[in-house]
C-alpha cells in the first residue's frame, strides 16, 4: 500500500476515534426510549458545540487546541455517568473546589491508574491530530464556517426566546423570607434544564451554577463574619481535648435497640460504656435546611429566616482556641444545604466526601471514618470535629452496604417508592438496616476516640424524624407535622478522662436522659460540654449544667410540642 495513503488513513482513523471519544459521554446515554429528545438536546447539541469551537478559526489546529480540556475530562465524565448515573453537576464541581484534592479524588479509588492511562492516551492522540492539522494545514472549505455560525445563531435566538418564556412561567416563588427567594427559590435556566446532561455543555453549566451559588452563600456569610462570641475555656486542661458533633439524618429514637426497640439495630452501642441515649429529644423543624442551623447555632425554633445572622458553635470553639474540622457526606451546595454550608465554612478544614450527595447511592457514611482518623492524626491539642452524615436519608436502602442488609426483604437495589403503601415492609426493613449501619459508624468513631486517650466527648443528634406508614398511618417521609416528624435520636458519649475531669457534667447528663429536651439547646450544651464560656451565656439551656430547667418545646409554627393535640392515625399535631 502507498505510504502516503497509509498515513492519510491513519489520520482519518485518528480523527474518527477522537470524535467518538469527545461524544462518548453522550453516546453512553443512548436511550432505550425518547430517541428524539436525546438526538435533539444531547447528541446533535454536542456535535454543534464542538463544530462551533472548531469553526472559530480558518485552520483546524487552533480549534483542536481549545478542545483539549473537554477531551481530557472525558474519562472522568464517563466514569461518573457509569458509576452514579448522572452527569457532572454543581455538586461535583463543589466537591473538587471545596475539598482537599486527595479527598476530592477519593471516589476514583481503585481505577485512578486506568483513568490516568486513558488521559495519557487521549493527550497523545490529541497531539498527533494537532500536529497533523498544523503540518498539513487542515482548513475549512469556503462557506462552511459561515453556515455553522448562521445555524448556531438561529439556535441561540431560539434558546433565548424559550428562556424568556420559561422564566415568565417559572418565576421565583414569593416567600416570606426575601433572601430565600433570591437564592433558593430561583428557577434554574432553561438552558440548564435542556443541556444539563449534554457533555461538554453540562460542565459549563455546572461551573456557572457553582459560581452563582457560592457567591450567594458568600454574600450571606459576610454579614455574619464580624460577629464574635468572645468565647473561652474556663480552664484549659494539659491533656489533649477532642469534641465531636455528629449530625444524623432522619433517625427516630424509637427505632434504636438501646431505647427498647425490639430489633437489634444498635448492638454495638448497646455494649458501649459511658454512652447515654436521650429518649425524649425533639427537633422544632422537620426539614434539614432549617433544622440543622437550629442545632448548630442560637437560632430560635420559630425563626423563619433561611440564612443565619450569626455564626455557629464551630466559630465559638475556634474563638476558644480549638482547631475545627467539618466532614460531610451531604452536599456543599443546593436548596437543602446552602444554609448549612455557611456554618461549615466557618471550620478550619472542610471536606465533602460524597460525589453525588443524597440523590443517588454514592458513598456510604463509612467514608467519614478514614477522614476522621486523618484529622485525629493531626494531633492538635484542642479539636472540634463536626460530621454531617446521610444516615437514614431516603432512599434508605442506598445508605448501607450489602453486608448490612440485615432485615429483609428491603428492596435494596430496586426502585422503591416511599409513597407506595404496598412498600411498607420494604421501607421499614431498609430503614432499620440504615439504623444498624449508623450504629456501626458511631461505634467506630467512639473506638477511635478511645484510642486517642484524650479528654473527649461525642454528641450525636438527628436533624428530624420520619414517618414510615406507622400503624395504619398513610403518611411517609417528613414534613407532615406529625409527632414522628419531630422526635429525634440523640446520644452522648464521654471518655473516662472526661468523666474524671467533669464528673458533675456526666452525672447531670445521666440524670436527664429521659427529660424533655430540644435541639435548640445543642449549641449551649456543646459549649458547656467543653467548659467554654462567653458573656451573656444562658447556662439554663444546657442540660449538662446545674442551672438547666425544662422549658416549653416550641415548634417552627409556634405550637407547643408537649401541649399539642395528637389527632388521627398519624398523630398530627394541632393546637389544644
């Protein structure tokens, strides 16, 4: 065969391979149905995106140079799609931007070398094409570039018109909280709705959405940045101190074996010394985005504002000389997380460890354990570590690995609706499995603290409760204003060294394990746990203090939890 012809065939083959490579994130989404939308908004859109970039120059090699970032990110995007069944979005961008690089790349464990080799092969292929295009002066035929521009202009005009119509129909809902309306309730652009699954457009949209959300959060955080508690420890022990706050998710107290549940959901904690379970704790909110700020700060139960006016317990510990860390398997951004992310950003170290958040199975909470161990190994003299877990967030079966599928059938690996009453048995079994997994997580954290031989305490509290078609109740999930929405699991563990130093605090916690408590007191009790004081401190709100007194447990809408009537099969709360 003629050598020149062979080289030409090699170049054509390389160009075809490179083209298929660039389109592979779209091709792997080839649909079993809805072919027309797929072709219109994914495959054809991706082709025209690349064509537009290449047509910016008369010769092809500068356009090929511009396509390098899209090319080298293809293996990661394909991996993300095949593993998590979703495209890269603002959450994934935030994981990389907000977290230490080693932690951000943790979800590539086991295949990192293969992705590295794939990127290397892509770069070599790309370099061969750029070199060939430059040497052989590949260029567009006359009239092709203007045709591409004309078509793209028409598409942009059409998109702009549809965007305007979309925004008129989907205006931000008016809320009583102005700041919530500006950020949380704004509709996503029409372009996002159409192209969030189209590579590489999804990358541009994700970066844009990430920047907008981060700026909104930063603007709010700036307002509280100047606030100071003037917090300090009364006495500073010479021994190392470690305090841990674990924020659980959707965990009810009546599903804990240590609270009398008839299933072995907490076998490890049941055998753990120095552990106290508070059996009558409530949260005034049944939504994560509102309940967690109440846990972390002095925000009142009836404060309807979405964003905080002052910092959290993290900032108070920092003022008292503690190194602070925030480890999370939840999301750094989004409707349910942005108000929490503001408080997370107060920490010295912030690590978001789950590449997909709560919407997919993703990583389990055990990814927090090695991260926790690494923070402990920093050997700081005074540490506060906050862990925000996924716990028992629906889908319950997505929250634990196969070896914790203890109660069956659980529907693990299946698409189970939380609104289908026929799935009651599956949902309850899966939920109990997730509780058993939380037992393992908490037990493992406590064991690490025990090995540190420090003055330490771990406080766990869930953000809200859950309904799971209890009895004859037809409700599931949360936010129904039932008693089960507000009752939350809560536990305190303290080390032997802590109990020797603060025997009264340990004794008072024991005495109050069955007292009526609320998460509105967590801020005050966490500071008291570490013997931290600040001016105008309200020690009567700390259940570890002799001054503590029971107070009305007011819910988000002003209803007194203890005085409210329980009505119907679901025990809905109503004013007496």
